[in-house]
C-alpha cells in the first residue's frame, strides 16, 4: 500500500493532493487555453464533475504566495515544463458560495459574514505586499461591500494584480429560486438586490475572473451588474476540461489494478463502467462526440475495487439521487404543467430529444420549452449526442441518469396507482430466476387498467409504454433498456440481465408492446399480432442479442392492448 498513491475520494484541494501523495489526473494542459480565451470567464458543469478541484489547481498555479512550492506542486505535470507568463503573478481571492446557507431572512447577513471572513483572510495572507497597518485598516471595516471596495482600491494603488476565483456562484440563489419562487429570487438578483450589488463590485476591479456553477440562470439575471464574462461552457475547446477521458480512466485502472487483486482486465472494467459513468459531451465539434466519464463516479468504482477487491455491487452513484432531488426542487417537477411533463416522458421513453442548448436564460423563462430542456442539460440529465436539422440531439448519457428519469415516472404513477411494489418485486424474481414472466406483465397491465387518473392523462401506445417502462425498471437485476437496436430494428423493451449485480439470473426478455384503439376489430388485432410475432423473432436473430442476454434463456413476449384492456399476452417461440 505505501508504494501506491492514495485515492483522493472526496478531496478537491489540489495542494493537499500534491503534497500528501494522492493520485492526480493531470489537467494542467488546459491552463494556457483558459488564459488565451479571455481574462473574464464563466463556466458551467453538472455537480460532482471536478469543478472545485480545477479551481483549486488554478489558485495554486496563479497565487504568488505558492510559488515557493512550485516544484513540489507541479513537478511531473504538463505545465511544469510549459509554464505561462502569468504563473504566480496574482493575489488570488477565492470565494466558494456553497459555504453560504440559511433561511431567507438571514441570507444577506450570512453572505456578508462569509465575505467579511474571507476578505480578512485575504488581507492577512498578502499583508507584506501592502503598507504597514493594512490588515488593521481592513478589519476595522464591518460592511463587506465597503471592505471589498477598500481592498480593491488599495490593490490598485500598490500595483497588485488580482485574480477572482468564484466557485458555486449560483448555489444559494438556486436554493432560493427552488424554495421561494421567482419573485423572491428577483429581489436578490435584480434592481438593488444585495447579490447584484456585489457583482457590480467585481466588474472592472480584477485583472482576471473565473466563475463556475451549475447553470447560467443566475448569471443571466445578473447580466447588467456583471456583463463582461465570456461563457465557455459549450466551447468545443473545453469539452474535456473536466471529467475523465477514457485514456485517463484506463491509466487509473492500470495503476490500481495490481493493488485490487481483481481478476478483471482493464478492458473488462472499462466496459463495466461505460454504460453507467461515461457519455457526457458538452459541445460538438465533429461528427463523433468526444465523451467524458464522470470523475466522481470513476473514483467511487476504483475505491470499491481497492477496498473490497471487486467492483461495486451497485453501479449506481448514491450522490446522483441527491443531485436529482435538487433539480426536482429547482424546476418543481411536482407542479409542472402537462407540456413540460410531456418532455420528461418523451426523454424517458425515447432516450433523446432535439433542441438547442441556450447559453443564458432568466429564471422567469424557465417554463419555456428550450430553456427547460437546456436546464436538464446543465444538470447533466441530458448530453449532446449529435445534430439534426440545425438542432442538437440531446440524449440520456448513461444508466445512472436513465434511472433518475424512470424514478420520476414511477413517482408520478405511484401517486394514483394501486400497485403493491413488494408483490411486483416477487413477480420480478419469478421472471428472473424461474422464467415465470406472465404474473409480472399481467400485474403491470392490470394496474394500468385500474389507474383511471393516469389513463385520463396518458393514452395510446407510447404512454402505456411509459407506464411499463417505469415499473419494469424497478428491479435491480435487470437493466431495462427501451428502444434497443437489435438486428436492424428497435425492440420496445429489452430486460438485460445485470450479471454484475446478480450473476445467477437465468432469464432475459425482449418485450414488444402493441396498442390498438378501443374500437379496433378482432381482424385488426389478429393482423397486428402476426406482424408483432414476425418482428420480435427478427430481433432475436441478430448476433448482438446473444451477447446482451449473457448466457440466459431469452424469452420473446408480445403484449397487446386494445384501449386500456390487455387483449393478449403470449410468448413467441423463436
């Protein structure tokens, strides 16, 4: 163990990582590009993607007080051999607004108290670069805005260069927006709102500024107070600046694999991770998207591999649900209109949607279609997968995110459904281990038929499909994949066994769902059934299905509805 670098799980302090012998994925080659684009930058990425560590890296690189540790911090990294002229030229003021929280009536006080502390720390750190008594003068001032103004003025007098690094710029404003609504939020970010006033002080008083957050909503509302930033969120240059590329993931696995004792090869481990942690793309610069792994998820996997000697029993990231809860609060999914609810259903069922990602939009326009879809992109719930007729094709990046969509559908249906989830899980086990699938599908079909509230809102094949999708996803033994391409066609559902979690599952399923209008004739139903049988048999002929079914017995099942009634349910023999 002493011969290996420590794994920095949950550590976002670059200085600590480098000085205490933690493993570090070198991101320093991006520093010259960040300098080149603009002196004032704004950048968004989903939560848990390495934003804080990147800002910590930049702080160490530019901070004039850390240059005595240059070799210890940067030896062996790309930038050590390619430093820029700006290395170590700045006094760095780093603020992190995730440190600020509290009820609305104390929020302004909390923000100012945090600023007061950080400005005092700044003054003490760089005291020798100012005049005698500078720190005492700073600490005499008890108004945070006045104190910041004073420091900015003295810095100019002394010819000191300042770099502002602002992390989680939108953290507490997103909380206010989610919990108190747009009207209260506007009091912070518009007119003489205290947060807007603070941003006015940033403008024109720093030599360089870099702000990071999750979404551009707050930045749009602060625009007239701070309108000098270049937004590089969707700039193709910076698509891979955060997260891990596949070569970076492979290098980490190669490094720790001898320590883990696992019999898995690096190729096998990458294949395990890809469906769960990969496929994030934030800008398109060519025909084939350059995708990234979520760095926190990869670290979670490797940490389990080292400590237990095997991959995680569950590939789901427990932090993802926390982030989804925050998103639910922000866009108030429990009260959204049917149009936006339809967008969620469409994405869950198709796996993608066409739209344009908006660079900025105000909070008051969250209800607009493109802005709503863009917000899903900024939170990592959608990612760029291609282009179509001038729009971007935005898809669900991986299984971690896909399960969040399915959970939304399930939450919605469970409000009105009379469906015993314990009984459903027992039916799943019978299908997975004994091949007894009929009870499972009949139970879901019966619940749909009885759920008049759902049927009044959703009717037709695609909506029944969404209902089945939500409940088929409940069982952890299967990866429930809709619209999987099999032998030049797309099946409705493929229940793919998750052998990593439950290696003893013996049965897999292709399920084809067919819908007829309530007044369809028996002859129409018979013709549709024949077509469905031919279709599902063709899916089973491709070579890919044997790989995906992973040695299980494959069942071909057709489910036919006429209106809300289950008309026929049978297995087709291959």
